[in-house]
C-alpha cells in the first residue's frame, strides 16, 4: 500500500453481519441454479424480477451465491469443503458448473502429509552467533534442524521473554509425533481429558498425541522449551467447541493410537544406559507411542569407557541440557556445551568423550530405543 493512501482501521467487530455474498455471472440462470441446488445442496432464497428472472440468491451454511445475468465481476472458482472428496461416489475432485465456474472439492479436514526422511548430521551451537527469529505471540525461535531432514522433522528451541498469560486458544495438531520439554522456568498448560491445568517445570516434558486438544495458559518470564515434532510442517486446527478442562479420561485412553504422557523430573528413576558409564531415565513416551518415538534424559555416572555407538533409527537427536562433552565421529570431533544440539544419522558410528561431571543430555529417537545396558 502506498504510504500516502489514507486508510481507516478499527479492531472492533462489525455488528449485524449475517453472511457473505459470492457473485457469479451466468448466461443460463435455470441450469446454473439447478446445478448448485441439486449437486451442492444450496437452497433458493430469492429470484427477481418475477416477469423475467435475471438474478437469483442461493445459500448454504452462511454463504450466499448471487447468480446474475448482469454480473460481470463474478468468481471463476469455488472451493467446496468435503469430508473426504476421494470417497464421493461417482464424483471427481473438480466439477464444472453450467456457468463455467470451476467447483473444486477439497478436504475439510486435510490429512497429515509425511515427507520422506532425509537424514543428515546436523550440529547446532548456541553461541553469540546463533539466530533467533520472532515467531507467533512474540516468542523467540531457534531452529535446531534448518533443513528439517527433508521436511520429516522439526526441532525448535523456544524462548518466552515476557511472563504472564499467553494469548492462546483451544487447538490441536495434525502430527505424527510431538513432544515439549521444559528447558527453563515454567509453563502452565491444560489438556483434553487430563483434568485441571498443571505446571510444566524445568526438566519436565509432555507427549502431545495427535489431535489432543490443549491450550497454553501462562508462563514465567524467560521460560524456555525444546519442541520436537514430525512432520516439520503440520496443520494447527482451532477447536471452537471444546472448553478445557474436560472430565478426566481413563488412563489408557488413546488419541490416534497414542496415550498422553506427563513426565515429572522430580520423580525420575535412573538405570544403566547401553553406553558404559552413563545412566538414563525414561519419560514413558516410548511405551505411550507403542515404540514410535522415545524421549529420555542421559547423565554420566562412574568411569566412562568411550564406547563407540551406532543406531539404526530414523531419527536420533541430542540436546545438551547441562555440562559439556565431545562428540567424535571418525576423524571429526565437536565440543558441545549447554544449549547445543546434534542430530546423528543412522548407521553412523560415533562416541561421547570428555564428558563433564554435570553433563545432562536430552535424547529423542524414532523409533523408541528401549535398550539399556549392553
């Protein structure tokens, strides 16, 4: 818009709005009316003039079509939301109305699209040169997987600079997998079927099963979370009907094959890890996803033997929560400090060396790795 163009802006909703009119031109009014009434379920609201009709108003679900022989600026394409266009008997995904308008049948609730995973070794370091972008609601985002493994995964380090209420709404995600790990501070959340809102503190995490309704209520100033999901680009849908909290669901209740998990770090138990000299605590996400994904926290304990590791998983990601270590792969060695991360492709041998005594790693794998000590 030209800066000299005058404009009037108001955030107040316009009162008395009853619907929306979509103009369409036509040359055969009866045939076009019949198409929209018989094929798409519109109803006739008005037609005029009586002695030689040239205009008709048809409506459905709050949308009004104005068909007119004298309409010259009408639309050429109309998208019609359907439950599943592919399942409509005898239909194609595109119809041509008698007035030439293209009617496209599109999915009202589009399915998740999962790209093919393209693994690569990705090192993200949190030094002064790290880039933080401004995301929704003013939150700061650091992208830990810039190329997203071909679009199959996303990993974000998120900061909430100002504390207090969060302007969120009840929503859900069309995802394969999604977890949120509280890095610093706290976030208050509420989830469908899980009772009253609760506080996610530093070290805690949740599994957000596909399409579970939830809402972020408030956070502490400077709160940080690590969020990982698959696929990288997924649809977020608002739910205008559900009010949270809801009654508590049975513990075994599943959302698209996964159970909700709230892991509380204060209750952690530790077991020997498969790499000697380390212990691990499991969040329970592996069991809740039936082996699809695993989220664990790893610490050093005792003498470390620098054992070479290799995984066969689709995705393997480590985030340094505290301390430092060297990650060695072949002739290459990287020093990782707190807030650094590394994604390691399958079948690639590597080892952890020079681990500080206070080292703590967040490990996320797909599929889950249930193994402990070798």
